[in-house]
């Protein structure tokens, strides 16, 4: 039942939430820690219950106007004599502030801010009346409605009475930016006088922002030194609460006073690893795999698979909800190991060239520290590579059957406890063994490809080199990137069943690593939509490309000695084997994520939380299955952050240093008219084609692409593959020579220019263009 004391000293250890309410408990913690809190005392919830004993509040709540009825009952009721005596005995000298402190306010998940009354500059003979009015404010119409909407029953209210601070200036301090959610910024609002007008929104305050020890000024009431003193007080308060807080403060007689502190509820989250240092980031190639803003669940899985650092510097990051690779870290490791030049060449093949105005900033590490970090990263890689080589063949062979077995186990779990047990027995292995090794396989081979390609270009030129490096699909269609489109052709001709097609390709689509996105196999109408498109047989395109490839080999054999030609053929064949293995691994990686999605969907079902689980990290979901609902308090803020980032256009492919997504996006603008100047990108697939452009920003709109049109889009991946046979050429904003658009276009013999940066803004549907895949140019035609 809690304490039976009527009054408690301000810093009393018994001054907990049940005894003195949220505001009182926070002030007790601050006072006990030595922060400058004005002297005073708590009038406990026991005193409130003494006052309301015998009142039929439940009956009044059932009336026509419960707030008015309860207010009248409170106003006509005397404060019990023992309560009145306890208050008079504890009063400090001089005027006081009388503040309501309910048991349901100033909580991490609920603030109740402004719902209950506070009275300032109250003389001694007015304190009991102010106390009674505070108690009555528990039952205003807005407070009753707020509790009803949040499922709060059996409220109680304490009162905090403190010596009044006649402030010259007062205000509010936030230890995290309440607008952007930035944890590295302290925001101070200040106004002359007591600060009640500021809190009530009646005046526009001066505002100061503290970041990295520096003050951005928005007024003259406080000097920089005083703002920094306030920020230090805020840090102390945040340390006590373990979460960002807002602090009401006042200044009088050259002293700071802390009047109140509470956790900031629904604080917007900031997902921005670009704030961690001066690095060069890229999302080229990564955006193919993860083209959209990630939910917290997806990012959590990505972190579980790879959370490496180089000397404390991240190798990858989440910038505005999008996946980026830290090129500074990757190239620093390569340079320290003597592989700087080949690593840069490989990086250009995978990620495209670094814009000249950005450069690659070095990691701020000494040479010995960098070498130690590089050797550590290399040892980890070699150990993982040995494990990968030892297990990949078996894992690839067993992956489909293993996925079906785990899916059945997940779907059979009927309670949170059963599903939590399934994680330990089945699903954990999918993430931490299979997905981890498939992820390694999906990134295998770029440096080897770069070396061989360079030799071929030197011998036979760009066009023939591009032709020689095709053929990864093999005679039996072993390149799984082409599986969806080849499978559709086979399905149309009755060579495979619908069930076979869904089993083989139902986990592949344009956003296959976002676990909140339904898989195609979950949609009964998905396959019908795929079959509704034009019947363009990709095997004819593959046959035409095979003729070009055979002719290129014939020219190479005439140009070099037989032994050299044979050696080059073996190396190219090895590359095609690597490409097939890489694409198989990527497919099974996507299948593993389909299993992980099924686990999260089931977690939402058995806990009754639905898609809230996609806004929790994996450890938080496991805690939820164990009965801990605390993580759910952050779902609302994370949803808001996710939607905020989703509303922005895709960010640049390469970023350097601090990047603010909202500031970069600025106000919405209309798409500019098509430009007549040539658009340059990277050679993706050799060949020249002319046609009418079709700008397609979402694969769901791909049905509009007509045979013979030029597909112009931001980025492509496996989900776009069925559109390729219809296209005369492919043009993308994002990509590199080893990106999905380039690989598949080369196999099909379709000209492609990738990594243009702005093709989707400079071209419009209906523009006629010439695409030169070998030179990497797109030229609008009159």
C-alpha cells in the first residue's frame, strides 16, 4: 500500500512514484543527487486518499458532467485536520510553489504534461486551498479523457510544495533535440521572469543549441558560458534518469535552480551514422539489395550479421534509414595491407568511381594502430573465409529443405514461450550460421573479376571483353539472377508447374531483405501479375549473346598464342563459376530473410502486437516473447522516424562526412524538364540501342514498360529481372559494372548504362534516347 506518512522531506528515500507521484519522485532523485532543487516537501498520495475517503467519485463519474460534480465536491470539503497540521509544520518561510504530482505522470511512456495544475507565488495562508485545487485537477474533463484513452485506472495525486524562486530568467532545457531527436544536441529555451508564460506557450523564447561543446545562439538572455553551465546540469539529470530529459530551470541571485525534470516521451529517433566521423560512405550496389528505408528490425538483423569496426570506426552504417558502406574503413584496411591500388580498382567495379569533389578521407589512426586494426580485420576475414569454403556447398544444397522445416516449426508455435523456444532450437541457426555465410558468398569475387577484365580489355577492347565475360547463366540456366525470368518462360510453355515456380522464386523480389515487406509467395495473385506481361522469350536473347561471345573468343584466339588463350579461358570459366555461386548464395540469403520475416510475423501474432515487431530490434522482440513489454514504449517514436525518412527522396550514392537527410532534401520540388544534354554514367553492358524512354520509379509500375522501350529507373535488383527482356536498353541512377543491372543486362545482351546519378530526373517518359552501353552515355534525341 506504500507509505502512510502524510508529508515526506524532498529527498526522502521513501519518495517513490506510488507515494509522491512522477514529478515528486523525479525531484526526490534530483535532490538526493545534490542538484540545486529548491527546498520543500511532498504531500503524499496517502494525504489525498485521506481527503477523498467517503466521496463517491465512481458515482460522480457516471453522471452527466463528472468534472463539474467532482470539482464542486472537492471545493466544499475541508482538508482533514491532521493533513492541514502536517502541511503547516513543513512549510518553508516565504511564498511557495504548489505543484501537482500524479502517479501517472512524467513516466517514460506517458507524460500527462500540462494535465494537472501548478500554482506559483502562493502565500502561507493560501497553501491549503492551492493543495485542494491541485487534487481537484486530477478530475478535470481533459485529465479524465486522457486517462481513459490510455487505459489508466485508480489514479492518485501527491503535491510538491517548494520555496518559490523569484527568477530573473527561466526556461526549459532538453538534453536531446525535441524536433530532430538528435542525441548529440542540448536545446535551451529561455525567457525573462518566472518561465510560466514560456511553458504555457505564451511567449517566443530565446533558443540556444549546444553541440560538441559549442553554442549556436538564438538570443541574448544568456551568455555562452551560462548556456554551457546549464547543459552540464542537463547532462547530470540525464545521467540520473538514463534517458534524455527535459528540465525546467530558473536563475536567481546568480544561482541555477532545477524546478522539474522528466523523461522526454515520443522523442524522434535519429538514424544517422554519418554523424560518427569524417568518412566516405557509399550505397552503390547496396541499394540494389536494400533499396528502401529499413525498419529497425531489418537494421537489427544487418547488425547481427556484420557489426565490425576498424580501430573503433564503423565499416557500415545506417544513414537516414538507408544502408551505407564506409569506404574509408575498407580502403584504409586494404592500403595498410599493401592492397590499396587493387582494392580501389575493385571498389570502382562494385561501387563506381568516387566523385572528384569528395575524395576518401583517411581514418584518424596512427600508422601502427591502423596496421593492427587491418591485421585484426584480415584475420577475422580469413577465419570466416575458411569456414565459408568448408560449409558453403552443403549449406547451399540443403538450404531450401532447411527453410521449409524451420518455417513449419515457426508456424506451429502457438504461444510466445513456444516461439521463443523455436528461436533457440531452429531460427537462431538461420540467422547466425546460414545467413551469415550466404552473405559472405554473395560478396565473393569482385577483385578477381577486376584483374581479368583489365587483361581482356587490353587484348581485345571493351566490347569484346564485355562479351567474353558473359555466359554465367550456363547451358542449364545456372545463374539464379535469371531464374525468375527464365522460369516464367518455362511456366508459359508448360515446362514447370506454378508450385515449382513459387517454390524456386517466391522469395525473390525488389525489397527482399526488408523483413516488413511481404514476400511474393504470400500473395496468391502475384504469379498471375507476372504472367500478364508481354511474352518475350529471354532464351532468344541469351542465344544471340552466345553468338557474340563465340565470335569474341574466336577473335581472341587469333590475337594471342594458344596457351595464353587457354589460360584466359580457364580464368574466365572460374569467374563464371564464382558468379553462379555468388548468385546462388544471394538467393539463399534472401530465402533466409524470408524465414526471419516469418518468425517476426508469428511473433506479432502470438503476442498480439502485429507489425509493432518490425519497429523493435531482434533482442527486443525476444524480450517481448519472454513477457517484457518495456521495448514497446519506443515503437511510436520509431514509426514516426521511419515515416519521416521514407518521405524523403533517395540520398546521394556517395556521401562525405556529416549528412543531414532533411536539410539535404529541402522543400519538395517539381521534377525538372528533360535535358537535351548527354547523360553520362558507367558502362554496364556494351551495345547501342535507340528507343523511347520509360521512367519507372517503382517495380510495381513495371507493367507499363512496352517491348522495345528503354527502361530508366533509380536502381534494379532481382525483382526487376522479368522486365529486362522487354527493354531495348536499361539506364539506372545507381549502380556499377558489377551491379545487378549490369550483370543481367550483359547476360541478355541488352545495352545498359548504370550509375548515371540523375537520369530519372533529366529524362521523361516519351523522350527518345540513344543508349551506348560501351561508352556509358545516354543521349536524348530530337
